[in-house]
C-alpha cells in the first residue's frame, strides 16, 4: 500500500509543478499587458506633442483618440480577465499543494509506523537472542562450566 502512495505523491508533485507553470505564464501575460499599457500611454504623449506642433496632425488627433480609447479599454479588459485567471490559478495551486502535503504527511506517518514496527520486531529478536544466551550460560554454569 505504501508503494501506491508514493505514486500518488509523484503524480501530485507533477500536478503542482504544472499549476506553477500555468500561474507563471499568466503572470507573464499580466506583465505583458502592463507593458503594452505603458507603451500606449507613451504613444499618446508623443501623439499629443506632435498634434501641438502641427495643425494637420492636430485635426487627425481626434481620430487617434478614438483608436487610443478602444486600445486602452481592450487592454484594461484583458488585464481584468488575466488577473481573474491569476486568482483562480493561485487558488488551484494552493489546493494542489495542500493535497500534496496531505499525502506526504500521511506517507511520513506510515513510514514512521513501519520503522517503529521494524524496530520493535528487531528489539524482540535481540531480546530473545539475549535471553537464549543467558539461559545457555546459566545452564553451563550449573553443569560446571563457565
């Protein structure tokens, strides 16, 4: 039965690793969205500067603002969604880790019990050997030998 538990532990370790990787990918996606938001903000500042310098560009700036607003909103929505997925992934990872620890603690407890049982049997065997030797010595002493 203990061998089966080791297999379950390996499976849960793999599951925890997979969930960590998935969370890592989501965190990378979050960073990417944040980077895109910063770049978009920098682009807006550049466009504003150009629009102030050139009347022709100033007339087109209104159209740029519409595009900017759509892109900004899309990135904001993507950020909300990825953060929700991050929260769910963190919860999944925590649950998987808790399951893994439960199995590991159960196996450790079983290992301790098995060791105690082996030690008890070994001690009983050593006690029997000691008792047998003691009886032989007593017998030899009674029979006139050392």
